[in-house]
């Protein structure tokens, strides 16, 4: 009986070893099949178009007296995409050249009376801000504030009432 159990144990060991070898060969063959790869490049791109927004606060002179010039300031805010170079210009308004002796722009009362004024890009009131004299900006993506300096010269004597004008701000980029 001892011979039988030894033979059985030996046969059993050989069977287990054989199964193990088959499993190992199968695993190696399976891993080799999965280890094969193929590669390619995925092209990725983006573009950033230049873009700008602009806004302006009212330029309000308040009450005007013919005995003294009246001045006021306004802020123009421009935001452009980072790296966008732009220029900011102002048109002559709706009543341009109505009072040539007092500036190229004019406030109107809607009844034919005008009050001449001008908008400057500097606080010395030396450079008129218009389509020819623009303000350059180089944007970082953050808002850029520009100051518009307004002046109504003394010595005008229009009729009483409220006077208004609309000036277009243009950002060219």
C-alpha cells in the first residue's frame, strides 16, 4: 500500500507541476499579446481672437456760467484680451462744429441753441481727443482706465435749458 500511495503522490505532483507549467506558458503567451502597442499623436490646438469691450461714464459739466470756463472729467474703461494692442478714439459727437469758436464739439438743447466744448486726452487740455488723436493701449486682459478731460470755454451765452451731446467711443484692434 505504501508503494501505491508513493506512486499516487508522485503522479499527483507531476500533474500539478504540468498544470502549473501550462498555466505559466499560457500567462506568458497572454501577456505577450497584451504587451503589443500602437501609438499616434493627437494634434491639439486653440486660438485666441483679439476682443475688446468699452464703456464710459458720463462727462457732466454741471451748471455753466459764461464768466468762467467749466471743466469735468470722465473715465473710459477698455478691456481687451491679453496681448491685444488697440487704439481708442472719440468721434465729434452729434453737434460737431456748431460753435467753431468754442471747440469742434457742441452740446445742443434740441431747439437750435448750442454750447461749444471739447474733450482732451491730457489734463493740460492740450491734445484734443478725436479720430486723429487716439489713445493707444496694450492690454494685459485687465481693464484699462483712460481719463477724458472736458472743457467748455467761458464767454458763451446760449439760451437757458439743458444741453446734451452723444460722443461715440471706438476701440480699434
